[in-house]
C-alpha cells in the first residue's frame, strides 16, 4: 500500500500534499456546497437563490397568491420575523478562539511533522471578538431592508404611505436593530420615489418592546426549569454527539489537524462548522474552515443542530410549543379585531403588525400549528431514517425568516362567513393549511381548527410552576 508523508516527499510533493490529503480523506467542499446544511445558521437566500442576483426580486409568481383583487382585498398583514444575519455568540467565539489557539501553538512547534490543514487554519485571522456576541451584522441590516422592500411590492395596498403600522420587538439588540433596518427599508420603498421634500420622511410609529410575546420562552417558568436548565432534557443531542456518526467526523477532523482525539470533541467540531457558515453568511467568503468538511459530514452536523432545535424548541416536549400560545393568541386577537371592525365598516385600527423575534420565537409557534412534524421523532439512533425529514431548521428558520398572516375581505361571498379568508406564508412562500391541504382558508374554518388552542391554552396554566413540582416525564 502506498504511503508517504510530506517530509518524505520532494519539494513538488510537499506542494501537492494538501491535495493528496483531501483525496485520501474524501473531497472537501466549498461553503456554497455545504450551505444547504447550515441549519439555523443559514442565509435567507438559501431558500430563494434568485435573491443573490436581485435582492428585491419577488421570484416566480405563486399560483393562488394573492387572492384575485377583483373579489378580495387584503385587510390585514400580521408578520413575525426572525432577526437578520448575526455574528456568533460570545460562547461560540470563545470556543473557536480556543481551537484556533491550539492550532497556533501547534504551528509554532517546529519539531512536529508538517500538517497543511492545521497550518492553513493557523494563518487564518481570528477576526471574531467577544463583544460581537450575537449582534446584527451589516449583512443582517441588508437582509431586513430588502425584505421590507419586497413586502411593500407584495402588499402595496397595506404597506402604503400614511398607513398605520405597529412595531413590536424583543429587547435583544439584534431584534431592535432588525426592526430599525426594516423600518428604513419601508421608508425607502414608500417615500424614495416621492419629491425630495418627502424623501427624507421618517416612519414615526413607536416601537413596543415586548419580551412577554417575543421571548415567551424566557417567561415560561416550567420551560426554563425543565428544558433550558435541565441537563437531561437534551439527552438525544448528547447521545448523538457520542454516536458513531459524530465520532467518525471528530476522528477525521482531528486527523486532518494533526491533533489527538482527546484534543477535539463534537462541540469544537461543530463550532468549526459554524465558522464555515458564518464566513459565508456574514462576509460571503469561502472560509478555510470549510475545507475540513464534505457534504456527508455537513448532513450529520445539520442533524446535530436539528436535534437540538427539535428537542428544545419544537416537538421534543409539549411545553416547547405550548409556551407560544400567548403569541399565537395575540396574532388571532388582531385578526379578530380586524374582522369585527370590517363588519362594522370601521377603519382597521391595526392593518399591519410587524413583530421581531428569534428562531426560538418562530419554531415553537410553527410546532404549535402542526407544521413540519415527522411521524417518527428525531432521535440519536435514527439519523439514517431521517434523511428526508420534514423538520430541517435551515429551511424553516434561516436568518430573516418570516411568518405572514394575510387576512382578506371578499365582496363576492355567498354568505357572511365566507367574506373573510386567510393565507399564511412562511419565508414568502405559501403554506398549506393542515386542516384542508389548501393554500387559502375561510378565516372561520381556521379558527375552528385551532379552537382548543385559542380557548384552552392559558400561559399561566402552561408555564407557572405549581406547589408540587413536575418531572420532565410529565411534560
């Protein structure tokens, strides 16, 4: 069997050694090739590639959207947004810094064998700083400005000059900054074409900071105790980290970096993969960290991320989704008010409600509504059976993800009940209603479908910790 080392090869051999190493270990991919598997660290354009060419493009028309203007007029738009592209968190930056320092120390040891991958990454500039800590990146501001401009084009009668807008945000800086960027995008879209005196107009609606709605998970005592602060709640995630799929990747990356297996673990490998994703989403570059992985590795790492989201934010425990009832009911409260005002021939008091939160805001809400649920739960031991799963976080909550509720009033209705129809869009694509399979529903039928959640899911009952403590098995 052929074997060699860079030190035993002539000069041309040393130059080719990185290529030979990649061929021996399986071809590495670029950030673009790995990007379908970045999970919650995905750029929005992954779902809409045409936006890479034109950020304001609406793409191909969607059959059945919007409803025909000859008979139906948009009455209200309710929108829940995830913030735009952000920097890594402090914890992620610290882990990446520790790994990078390890490679720097190795590169400074002249007595060790040559290790091209480690040397290449040691030369990489560690440009992340702890003070970045999840802040909105410049790319994130552009995400939200462009999204605002597209929504003006999609809903010109609702997002129009002088229309009333309601802004609500989480208290986190990335959400506040996202709402400000969205507001600026609206201003440019609504007033940019007007005479110069109007061009500098500002949107003066106040911003309501409401963590009770946008960060309901922080205010749900039972969730905090039994999921957030409970080490056993992420059993499936921890088991997958120690499983054969992840062990194979850890061994491969350790070998590529000439580190011992004890110097690396699943968390450090995952943060290296995140460094690859952040390079693309923040700077649109192919980070050298991407060279450590191929597509099969990326699929495994995506599943690791999805496992965490599934068990912490979605279908893993009932408390995850039911804690979002307070936001779900708030959305329908605004829809109900619009219907009542329309029936009374009154102006709609809140024609547009714009709410800015997190992936952790949207995922429980979508799970509560029954979307993206697989027949078999995601577990540590069934990765291969979930290759075609419905629950893929990168397709559900990339950066700048959005859930839109569009209420219509239809004049040519056969009965008063049929006057009000609704459509729901996720990331600017129509969702099929779970009760009908259609992309449009009578509002009354949708309310009837979610009757139990609207009437019987009370935040205090779901989230308050009673005198007798419950266990995780009772969730």
